[in-house]
């Protein structure tokens, strides 16, 4: 019995020792695991912190990219040059405000559509964006025609280039262009001015050479008229017709000389009402002498309108416009002369006068031609009267406009700079 008790006691001690050992080992492993867990936790915290930092950096980067994108879009939209971009498939990806204004297509109408579909005529026979995509070669500067939405052509100066990503791969092409219609018009105007200057020099020379024999012919006709006397009436009629033709030739030559020479006004401060009143009085005398059934109506503003002009040149303008008005009223009518100041604020620095009639009027298709030299609707007109009038007004830094309607009459408006106080 005692041996059995001792044996059990030995077993219990052994179990206690083993259990204690296991517990010690478990504690050691637990501590190791705790250390590992702490390391993992700290590593996870660091990863989380790094992730938060990266997320914040990414967020800031995206925000910066959005700001840059917005900034670049603002630049594109504020540019006066049109910008069209296409991807490698030829679909339009960029289309700024200036491009819309020049082509009359809206952004919504073109974005995502093939370039050939929006600009079919621009893609054939022109070095367009598709040419850049095919060849990979851009153009530094050139000129071409872009066809607008309404079918009208617009001359543009443009340049094109390929678009590439940071790795150097092609992602599309871009074209930058601007409207040069005004430049082309100025070039034509300059060329016209050069041509007119050359013609003017030639006309002055020819007119001078013609005038001398015309004077001699006039003198010989006067002597011939004196010798014929009143006996030969038929010869007298023929002689008078020759003299009329000679007088008309002389008038054409004189007008040609006036038009071809540069106008150099002698400026003075003149009351517009006064010079118009004096000149129209001469016109009234001419109307009475010729027996025209024309009534003159003067509408002058009470306050004096003082302009800076050459009085002689302006009298020539008034006489010419008045004679044209009288000739348009073969069956009589009313010649109205008005003086005042424009009601439009943009013309507040001008004084103005109107000369209007109730005559036959001018055809709409002729209104743009009447200022051109040698264009006339009269049987015996020289076509230089209105050209000289326009030249005189422009030499005064003035403006001349005309409105007309068939069988209702014509109104010519002349604006002249006011004299500064």
C-alpha cells in the first residue's frame, strides 16, 4: 500500500514537472508570438501610414493634374488660334472655342466624330491632320482653305504636328490655325492701291499729253466757227456737236487729273451749315436757269456744327452730289439737304450732312460699284464724279455712305470730323 502511494506520488511530481515545463515553453512561445504580433502590428501600422501617405500624395497628384488640365483647357479656350486634335484613328478629340468660331461647328457637333466626316473637303487635296497621321510629318507653317459649316471657304494660316506620349509613341495629331481673311483683304487692297497708283501716274501723264492737243483743237474749232458764220446752219450744227464732244473730252481729262493726283486739303474750321447754305444757293440758281421742277428743302440744326475741312474741296463734293441728285429727278422732285450731329455714340466725333432726292434711285447690285472709277449709270457720265467725292471725303478722314431704292430716291450721308475745342 505504501509502495503504491509512493509510485503515485512520483507520477504526480513527474506530471507536475512536465506540465510546468510545457507551461514554461508555452510562455516562451507566447512571448515570441507576442513579439512577432507586435512586429506585425507595427509593420501593419507603418504600411497603413505609408498607404495613407501614398493615397494623400496620389490625391494631391490627381488634384494637381486636374488643375493643370483645367489650366491647359483654359489656355486652349482663351486662344485666338483654333486648335483641332485627333487620335490615331482620325477621330476629333480636341476642339477649342476659336476653332468653333472660325468653322461655325460647335464642340458637341464634332467631338468624337471622324475628321473626314466633319471636314470632308479639307481632307482631300490638302495637307490636313490625316496627312500628318499618314506620314508622321508635321508642317511648320502654311496656308490653306477651311470650309465652314455654311459651306463658305475661310483662308487660314496653320501648322500641324504629331502628338506623342512620354514613351515616344504616337497618340494622334494636332493642328493650330487662325483666320487670315482680313490679311488677305488688306493684301488685295494694297495691291489695288499699288495698281491705282501706277494707273494714276500713267493717267496724269496721258491726260497732260492729251490736254495740249485738245486746247489746240478747241482754238481751231472757234476760228472755224467764226469763219462759217450763220449762213451754213447744217455745218454749224455739226460744229456745235464736235465742240460738245471736245468739251466732254476735256472734262474727262480734267476729272482724270483730279482723281490721279494726291489730294492735299488745306484744313480750316468751318461751320457746316454756312458752307452748305452758300453752295446750295448756287445749285438753286442753276435749277432755276435750267428750268427744273425741283424744290429744295433745307433742314439745318440751329447749333453751329464746326468741322475741320478744306472749304473748296467740300464745295466740290456738295456740288457733285447735288448735280447727281438733280439729274436723277428728270420729272421734278424734292432735293433735301440736312445738317446735324449723328445720334450714334460711336460717331459722336463727327458732324454730318445728308443730301437726298426723290429720283429714280440706284439698283441694289450697283450700290457697291458706284464708288469705282469709270463706273456710271448715265449715258454721258464719265464715272469719275463719285470716285473723286469719295477720295476727297477720305482725305478729310471722313465717312461717306449711300442708301437708295428704285423709284423712291437716294440719300448720301457724309460724316466729317468735328473741330476740337
